C-alpha cells in the first residue's frame, strides 16, 4: 500500500541513549483527520519534527505521496506539501498578521528581487495575488479585522489561528497541527474544532497532536497513541478510549507494573 | 556659518559612506546574530575592483587602450554621457564582484560554522579579514595607489562640489532602494522572517541558505560602492583602508541599533556629521573622541541603540 498520503515505516529516532520515537508505523490518508495523542514526553512533537525535516530519523522511512522524504531539508518538504504549526507559537513577531501569511505564500511565487524592486507588471500582478490569497486565509481563520496588527500584539487564541492561516497559505496537502487547542478556553476550543473541520473540507488532510481528549474524541476520525516513543494503540476514538494500554498510559500503573511493562519488549495489541 | 555649512556637507558625505557600510554589518547581524568583521575588507576590495575597472576604461597608459580600444576610452572620458555610463559600469561591476566574494566567504568561512558556538564564526571572520588584507598586500601592492582622477569636480562654494553631491545622492538612492527591497519585496520578507525565526521560516518553505547568501551579496555590494566613493573622495586606496571606516560604520550600526536597517542609516549620517562638526569647531584630533563619547552616552541610556528595540523584560 503506497497510496497513503503519508506513511511512516519503522520510524525511529535516538538522541544518544534515548529512543524518542521507537519503530513507529503510521499512515494518514487523503482527506482524513488523524490525531496523535500520548502523555507528555511520549515523542509526539519529535515525530512531527521528523515528518517536517527538522530531525532525520535514525532508522526507518517516511513516505509522502509514495516518495521518501527522509534527509530532505525542511524547506524542500514544505514545498512538497507538508506544513505545520508549533506547540509554542512561532510566528514572526515583528511582522504584521497579513505579512506572516504572505510569508507562507512565499515559496509559491516566482517574482525575483529585481522584478519586485522595479515593479514590473507581472510582479505587481503577483503581489496583488499574494495579498488577495493572504486576505483569503486570514478570513478563513476569522482574522480579517487584524490584518495589519503586529503578530506579537494579537491575543493568544488569535496567534494560534494566525499560525494555522500561515501554514494553510503554503497550500499544503497535509497540515500538521501541534496542540492547536493548547491554552484555549472552551469557547475558543469549540471554534477550533469547527475550523479543523473546515480545513479538511477545503481539501487539506489534517494530522494533529492534542492533549485535550475532548477535542480529539470530537474531531479525529482515527487516533494513534504514543507512549515512551512507542505506538501503543491505534483506531477510532471509541476503540482507543476503551483500550486498556491507553488507559494505563494516561492514568498510570503501579511502579512494579510499569517496570514490568517497560522490560517487556513484546508489541502491545493495537 | 560658512564653516558650519561646509562641515555639514562633509559630514553628510562621510555619513553616506558610513551608512552604506553599516548596512552590511547590520544586515548580517540581523540574520545570523554575527558581527562580520571581514566586512571592512569588502569595502576595501570593492574600492580596488572599482579602481582597476575605472583605470581600464579611462587610463590611456593602462587597460583598454593597450588592447587597442582607445576609441572606447575616448567615448567614456570624452563626454558627460560617456562618464555616466562608465561610472555606472564601474559601480555595478565592482558591486557584483564584491557581492560574489561576500557569498563565497559566507559559503567557505561561515556556513560550516553555522551551528557552532557564536565565537567560532567571529574568529573565522577575523581570519578572513586578515587573509584579504594580506592577499591585497602581497598580490596587488603594499603602497597606496592613486585613484584615477576622472570625475569632473565642479565647485559650488561652501565646500559643496559635484563629487560630494554625487556621493550623497547615490548613497541616498541606494539606501532607499535597500529599504524598499527589505520592506516590500518577497526576498525582503523572507529576510525578515529568517531573522525573526530561522526554523519557522524554513518550515514555511523558505530556503534560508539562499536568503543568507543574498544577504552576503547585498551587504558587500553596498560596501563596494562605499569603497569606490572613499577612493574617489580621498584620491587613493591602500590594503588597510577598510580598518577605520569599518570600525566607524560598525559604530554607526550599533549607534542606530544593530540589526535595524534604518538605524544603521541614521547612525551613519549622525556619526559622519558629528565627526565633521567636531573637526571643524573643536579640533580634528578630537573627532573620534567626541564620536565615541556620544556612542557611549547613547548606549548608556538606550542600550539597544537609537532605533533598536528597547529591551523590556516581560514578567
């Protein structure tokens, strides 16, 4: 099966003696909303970092549209159609909201520096197009009113949505959202759920990391659960919710049981 | 009053050169948080390339004439029109050569150290600086070389002449051009994004190696223009000519707020004017003392420089 949009085969990354992600098989199909969950330190963000080229897997392969992306530079992977947001917001603080989104359009445009400097007609036309696209994505996340405000001056929830707009502006096939609901109030979280649905409806496959189980259960169609770098469960929200391994990972075991589980290298049921 | 106007003109002329060089420091610092100590040598190399290309086009004893191209030289030096074209070619050629040298230096001496501790590229930059000075000393000339005197200098009184006007106007055009490039164009946005968050910029599909290479082209190219101005203004070039203007321009960049383009421009002009005024009204010997005293005072009250971000700790 190479028809998956994204597929990891035995993806492993070690930092010195620590195996942060251990032999993970995972796939995401076009049009899905897939969640990656797990306790703190489970390796979720590390997995995203491998997927977007920040880290190179020590072992295993990650395929995107059937071709390996292992070892490619982050900007090359971004151009191939994977975009992301960050757990700790990483907007360009001294650029306005709309400029942040325009940066996302950067790689999809052609004009060179000279064309832009001398305002040749094609450059001017493209600039208008970039502006229009950026406004479209700002409107998509509901930030039209603050286009010219500095990113750093926006409220927290708005910054999160701006990051999503910036990621969408790169025209990704797959958008990776790293804890999009972190720090949001219930109202904002509800809006976010709607937004994620609309992203998928716009034709972008969504892969998200989330701590908030309520969010995950509501919007994800399939869930992968990582714990100590290992994939301990996968399936629909209902299946995962009732999986004993997941309950253990989240609620904990006694110390003895935990130790025994650790020593046991045999694969858990999925 | 005469002296005041005269020194103001001198100060603005000098300031234009400082501003052009200062931009190179501030651009690189903004993106890599590194002081490119080899930048003063870009200024020097630019002046040499300018000198030789100017000689090639205008010196009947040298260059084009010996290749049987006297006609071309006559065209270039014979009319105002020819002169304009010649200077345009000289400046652009020197800018491109020096810009390419800047990119080469980045590739060879800085890129391999990008993830090294911050002191490493700094030392590497000092090494490049020493290397370039000595390369010119050994392979070109250890003595000063006179700059071809082809620019028609017309005096307008009050110390104003056509050369100073030319320097100031060209500097201002370039400063505005760069400001537009950085604030309006796609490459400029990519540069600002890279300077604010390199990792996030990469994940937005920006090839940061390209952005950094462009930075290392633009800075030295502007430095080269300043170098030619310097040669034309003082009438000679020498292998260590970059040292003082380099230090001054670096000071200008810090004064304006390092990493801030408009700050570097402001700092450059301020420093040039302060120096000239001190030289005119107090004593030439004190010009550097006053200039650096002002730098220290500014930094005490505004550690980030005049236009730099005032550092306020968020609690």
